[in-house]
C-alpha cells in the first residue's frame, strides 16, 4: 500500500537530508510516527477550484497579509485578507486617502488591476507593494468643475449678472 504525504512533510524531509536537526528525535516524517496520517484539508478557491489548503507559518493564526500601498507623496501599510479583491482594497484606501474608489487606480507588477480581481489570484503576498494613482480623467473633471464654480461664485459674476 502506498501512502501519500502532503508536500509540507516532503519539504521538511528534504531539509532533513541536508544534515539539519529534527524535533522528533532524528526520525524522518512519515516513518510510522503518525505524522503522515494527518488529514489533508481542502479549500474552495473563488474560481470554483478545489485545492489543498495552504498553511503559511508566518500567517497561520492571522489569515491576513500586509500590503504597502504607495501614492505619489505617501505610503500606507494595510492588513487585509489575501482572498479580498482589489475593490475591497480600494474601499479601505478611500478611508485613508479621502479618494472615492472610482477615483483610484491600483497597479500591481506594472499592470492596472480590476476591482473584481482577487489579491491572491494575481500573486499579491505579504509585504508586497501596490501603487495607487488618482484617475487622471476624474482628476481633470474635478479641476474643471472647480474652475467653473469659482467663476460662477466669484464676486465679478454677481456684478455682471445684475
């Protein structure tokens, strides 16, 4: 009978072969000590694919990653779940930057990301950087809207209209 081991045990046994010390008295994982009989946990990804659940040692209890979002003049460290979308990240950023989510453009690895894309599916990991820019079209509309209100609301407008 063949017994399959999860990858994490295979990795640890390959590290043992390099001369590293073990915590179970020098034995290799899966040697009958009961370590390989652990039940495999599964998770359902947003795309509908059933995969073996990953367990990150640094984030095992938290379930969050920290992303550094940089704007032109400042940066923010944000803790968020890796299964969140870029749209949810924009909502968090709107609280910090006072820019509405529709006014933001998020770039990761040089590409603009859609609001419906999941962070972990694109490859965002702990301590990665995401660039946030203000949408130039909306910025231009704001500026033109401000100049119109200044002209209409100016004291010269009231003199000329009377």
